[in-house]
C-alpha cells in the first residue's frame, strides 16, 4: 500500500451529474443506466447536493411489481424535483486528501460516497466500493 496515496488514484471520473431542476425520472434513468447509487448535483460544476438511489426508493413503490405501482412511481416522481429530495450541505474531499483520510471519513459518517473537488470544482467521486476494490488489489 502506498502511504499517503491521494484519493485521485481511486476516484471515479468522469462523474455522472444532475442539476437541481432535473426530474426524478432522469435520476432514476441514470442510476439504472450507469449502475450507480450516488449522483452529485451541480451548478456550474460546483457541487450543491447529492442524490442517492436510496433517496428515490424512499419516494417510490419499488417493492411492488405490477404496472399500477410503476404508474404510481411516475406520478410521485413528477411531483418533485431533484432540489427537493437531494441532500444539501455536502461533505466533500480534495484531490490531495489521502485514501486513508477519505476511508476514515466514510467509516465515521453515515454516507457511502464523497464528491472529490479541486478548487471548488467537482472532479470525481469516491465510494465505499472504490475503497473496497482498492483494498482487494493490495492482497
């Protein structure tokens, strides 16, 4: 393991993003298409929030399987915009933070993804999955 290895070694780029006024249907589409669970919300490439797949599931009827519930999901999703569902006051890390520092943040907080910024601009995202993959490569 490289001591003090920067998070930029393992962060995911490019980052799939949303805007505050995007629809929840667009978010659901991006989650499914890219097989991801967290999407940063940006304005002019500056992070303003984070939307997780769990946030959407809280609104949906995903536990049901027939067409009636799918239509109910669409109806509920049309009632809200990203800005109403996203988490604000996001913790982010710098490209110069070490993998160890980021792992410590994720281990002590109740979230599983952190946006990575450089000069306040979003440049990547790091998730608990990225950390696990990194650790597995070490063995």
